[in-house]
C-alpha cells in the first residue's frame, strides 16, 4: 500500500505548525494508495471531526487533542484513530486492517492509538481518558 506524500506533509503541518485540528485519510482502492480526504482547521471541534467519519466506510484519522491536566498544564496529544464500522464492507475492513501499521509508521509523532467500530468507541470521554 503506497502512501501519498500529501499525507505526510499534512501530518507534519499538524504536528509541527499546528495548522490543522484533524486529518481524515482514505484508501483509494483503484490506485492502492492512502490519500488525504479532509483537513480540519484549528478552530474545528471534536464534534466536527466525528461528523466527518462516514457511517459505513473505513477511514484512518489523526486528531490533535488539546487538554488541561489536573495540575492545570495545557497539553496536547496526537491521536491516531482507525475507524472501521461494523457496517463497512469486509474487504474494506481487511484492507484497512492490513495497511494500518505500515501507514502509521509513516506518521512519526502519534502518541495515542484508538480503534473504533462505532461512534461510542471514540467519544470525547474516551479521548479524554486516554489523553490523561
């Protein structure tokens, strides 16, 4: 599975420059390549991000989550989310599952990984719990 250079460039912008809140990636099955589907601006929220996830298709995504620790420190963590809803095609689920580790290696700087098959598995409370 090839990874489009734009994926790496956008991720570096999110990580280093904080130009983006999130990035949604899609596997283009015709050309066997991971591509950028959507980029969220820094003003967008976690709800905007979850609304971008199709209910019956797999996706990869990264989300830059800002939070405050119990000691009142501002922090941020970069989440990698493998979205694989139960209603997606079996072939698609297999393709995303088998390509995930290779794709993740291309994105240097991911701090937390999450696998989700329905929206409840990537709720804001789960994100907060994994961040702290």
